[in-house]
C-alpha cells in the first residue's frame, strides 16, 4: 500500500508539473490535494468499506480500482490543456490548477486513503493485537513508501515512461491481491470468482505490456496532449520533461511544456539585444560564461565579436544538448562543435563555486526567479559570488519580465526587489527596458552607466557586427536616456526588500506576477500575503488560544480535541519540514532529483524507525501521554534550532570537504525530522483508543488528522510561509503552532492522561 501510494504520487506529480509548466507553486498544491483526498477516503470511504463482511475481498477490489484509476488519471493529465482550452506553451492559472489537480487526483487518492483503515482491520484479524495494529500498519506503510521512493527515483523514472510504470504497478498489486486471497480460495463461490477475475486481469495487463498496447496508449496521449503537433521526441529526465516539436525544419525544444530553444531560426530580436548590448558596452570582451540557455543563438551571436576567445557554457540537463545533437541544425552544430566553446554539465551556481576562473561577462540564461532552483540566480548571495568571478570591469547580464505598456504592482515589485538586491552588491546598474524583457547590466565599473549611444554605435562599426535587429537606429532607440528616467519612475513605490537564498522573495514576487496574469481574480490575496510577518503570526496564535479557552467549557466535544489537534499540527510540521529540506537543499545545491529522492527516503526511514520503536515498546510505557507531550516539545525545539544549524554551517561552505559533509548533514536532519513526526502516531492511537471503542474509527480519524495537517502545510508553506517569511520565519511559525497545540493538550480537562 505504501509503495503504490508513493509511486502513484510521484508519477502524477511529474505529469502535472509538465502541464503546469514546471512551476514549483503547484508542488505544494498537488501534495496538499493528495493528502486531503486521502484523508476523506480514509474517513468516509474507509468507514463504509470496513462494514463489509468480506474484508480481504473488499481490500482487493479497492486496491485494483486504485491501480487502474492511476492509468486513467495519467491520461486525463495529458489531455488537461485540451479539455480546459489552454494553448500549447501557455501557463495555467492558480484556480484552474487547484481544481483540475483536485479532480484528477480524486479517485486515486480517495481509494488509496480507504486502504489504511481496512489494513488495520486486516492486521487485527490475523494478529489479534488491537491497540498496536494501527501503529504497526503505519510502520509497514512507511517502509513501503521508502521502497517506493527509491524505486521511482532509480527504476521507474529513468527506464520507464509513466504508462509503463503505472501498468507495472497495477500488475504488482494484482499479484499481491492474489496472494492475499489465496488462503480463502476454498471458502465459496464469491472468493473463487474474485480469484478468477484477478487472474484474468493479470493476464491482460501482462499482454498489454508485451504486445505494445501500453506504448500505443502513451503515444496517443502525447498526440492529444500536444494537439496533434508533430512531436518527434518526448522524454523525461531526472531534471524534468523535454519535448521536441518539428514543423517544416523548425524545431522547438520544450522543457516542462515551456518553449526553451527554437532553432534554426530563434527569437532574433530578444537574442540580439540580450547578447550585443552588453558586449558592445564592454571595451574588449574576451572570456564569457553562460549559465543555462546558451545554445540556440546566444553563442553564435557572441562569436560575432572578434575579441571573444572562449565561451564556457554550463547546462544542468545533459539530455537537452543530446537532443540538440540528435536533431541538428546548422545553428546548433556551429555552436556546440566550436572548439572555443567549453561545455560543462552542471548546475550554474555550483559551477561558479567550484571554478577558479574569472570572466569578462557572465550571462544568466534564466529569465526570472519562477521557482526555487531559478531563484538562486537572483539572490544577494549569488550576486556576491558572481562579483568574485568577474574580471576588472566585468559585467553580469540577465533579464527579467518587463513591459513598456502593462504596468502593475506585481511587475514593479519583481523588478524592484531584484534591482535593490543588485544594489547591495554592485556599484553600478544599468537597466534597458523592453517589451517582454528588461535587460539588467551590473558591474563595479562606472563605464556601464556613463557609456553613450555614440560610443556603442562606433563599436558596432569597429567590430563589423552584422545582425538582423541591431543597427544604429535600433541602438539609438534602446539607449535613449529617457528610458533610464522612465525605469526610475516605474520603480517608484515598488518593493525594496532583498532577495536571498533562505528568504526567496524574488520567487514570491514572480509567483505574484504570474498569478496576476493568469488568475487576476485572486491577485489581491497575494498582496495581502506580502504583508505577513511574525508579529501577525504571534497575534493569530494568541487569538486562537483565547478562542479555545473561552469556548471549551461550553462545548463538551472540545475536551477530546487535544490529541487530533496535536496530530494535525504534527502533520503540518512534517509537511513543512519536508518542504524546508527541499527548499534549503535547492537553495544551496540546485535541483538534483536523486538527492531529493534520498531526502524523502531518509525522512520516511526516520518516520518508520520512530513509529516502529514506539510500537515495539508502548506496552512497557507507563505514561504514554507524558511521552507524547515530550515529543511535542522536542518538535518545537527542533523547529527553532533548524535555521541556526544551517546558518552557522553555511559559513564554511567554501571548503570542498565541508561541502560534501553538508550533504550528509541534510540526510541526518531528514532522518531526525521523520523520527520525531513518526513516533507520535502510535502513541496517539493508544491514548485516543481509551475514549473510543473502534480501532478502525480511531485509526481513520488520526490518520486523516495527520493528512489534514499536511494539506495545510502544503498550501500555506509552499505559497506563503517559505517565500515570504523565509527559512527562519517559517521555523518559528511551526514552533509556535506546535507550542499552541501543546498548551491546549496539557490544559484540557479530564483528558488522556
């Protein structure tokens, strides 16, 4: 059950990420929807299913329905844009993202959630252990989750497409159900019919794989997803999805559904401005560094400047350049085969940390901080690192979304935040506004702010630059001094907050801008989120405590609310800890999928160890309630200590030895997180069972409480807390939340002692 659930979650998450343009905002939404639907399935569908007299058969039916609903969900995800009328390459707004992922996940998550109380009932049937059944099932499910995470990372994703992986999962579940029912095959006609049905399903599933029917379904879904465009390649890598569309010799390379490289005729207006304006502003550029997006025109245009000697090009995903070579054009062949180009497959930030070289210009091929991985290239820490890697008079070049006509608060805040972050590091900044993109040039040399149009045009002639867009008239227009005054007025009233690795406000403003374009109806809500601070959080918790203490004497049911509330806050803390592990790891290392898989696996391993340890010794624990509240306090302390550990250790990251050790620290912390979160669930079941007569009802209620807390953590943590409050503020918020539930739990009348 745990293996299937984690595998289904990861496979659907990756498919939805492609449809949602790789925007990390959707990760929290998808995970939150998954958890809340599992909670409903656990409470309602599981409660209905447990009334059946045929427990094993009911479990098998729900398992099979879950397995084949996964295949349906994958197909629905592929055709989602066609169904809701979204064009290829267009992003989906927040509201459609929320309801579409909810509907797609609905049958899969509900059915999987119903399996938990049934599993507790089955375990009790065979073991006769009442109080410990839920805890043991929780442990076994967690162990399966760990195995599922490793299998997805190292087996399913690298070697199988999503339909193949989903079918393999269905076959595995059919086999498990056959084994579960094997002991009762002599019982009656119903059991024999079930076994025959499962055997037929196993045969047809295997036939579908070996006869190529699954591959055909995959190909048809891709055609539908891309609205019958000529998709000549569709492949997932450990970093995302890359699709190649061909039309009359023109290739478009999409990364997670967003056009990334167009060849052999790229967007000449953008590329020529992006390359030639900075290079013409430099007196004699010789050595360049391009971090992502260099192929497809940028390298070719740069080499038109005769002084360029070498270009170093760092690209994260090797598959992208492999496909550029598989589908070659004169443009990309000339760029990638040039002996002056040195290609490194590495995350750009990690490359800058490891290289001793210095450069005349560093180009950032990422156009905005739209996710955590991209935000790392727009922070104060990154700009400080770039400054160390620039030669005297060197220049940093990047773009941000801009418009000469469309003026809104979100766009101002995004540009203002990054502009003021740059000012903390570089002495001189010149912004060249444009429709679509604002071009930022940053340096410690005064030349970029004093250079005039005549000097730029003279260099254009001296270097004999031949281009389609860049000519004297175009340069006169782009570099007119009036645009500098216009941009200064544009930034008036914009955010002056600083974007940093552990407080990614650039990401928040990018999400706000993206949301204002595609879901303007809730843009006001994001403006309210921006005002959030720790004082508001403290006041909210204080108000909640006053509300609870005022009404608890009037409503008797509040007397039993302590344990479920504590499990809700623990589920919230668990989801936030999970997101913070990914958040902190990405802020330092970048998006390394295999390591994120390891982080989740170590978290789940810690949860399994915690639940297993408590389940094993709980019969010898004299005061379960006392141990429960001590774990509550431990979670509070851990949450408050987290940021200080990372902020203290981060100072030593320049040493390669410490850099490796720091990765190990992540795994240790992931395990400790899981240990604290997992150890509370078995204790909660034993404590709460004293006031309840039904094992499955208790297990379902507390399991649903855990998932409900995770749902809140996924929505609030990913969209608001981590981007706005940063690492430290989020940790303090989690600590305050757990402290609030601790106070309520220890002051309730009568109780669970």
